C-alpha cells in the first residue's frame, strides 16, 4: 500500500516512508473506528484502498493545495457508509 500512496501523492524516494507508513496506519485506524472492518494487507478491496488514499490526501502535510478537500471528505464518508459493518443488519 505504501507504494500506491507514494505514487498517488507524487512522492519520490524513501525519505518520507516512515511518515507515510504512519499515515496509512492512521487511515486504517480511522476506518476501523468508523465501523469499517480491518482488511488483511495485500487483500484489501478497491474501496478500502480508495479510502486509504483519500485519507492520505486529506492528511498529508505537503498535499496539492488545488485539491477539492470538501469533495474528498464527502467521498471518504460515502465509502465508509458503504463498507461499515452494521452488526449483521
């Protein structure tokens, strides 16, 4: 997942790998706290990966200032609602 995030954020080299790995971990924790079941590394669904990418865009300190932040927030919330576990309901 780190390489995907780096590509999407247009990060070259490895100097930010530790920070990006923490960001990915925070994204997974955010999703889990939102009711989305944790997915096994390497077996993540496309929606789960997209949520990690969007979270990373929103929280990366060097993000592109031209991003539509409100649209990204809405997209993340929409994905969370689709993936959220409602306890068997």
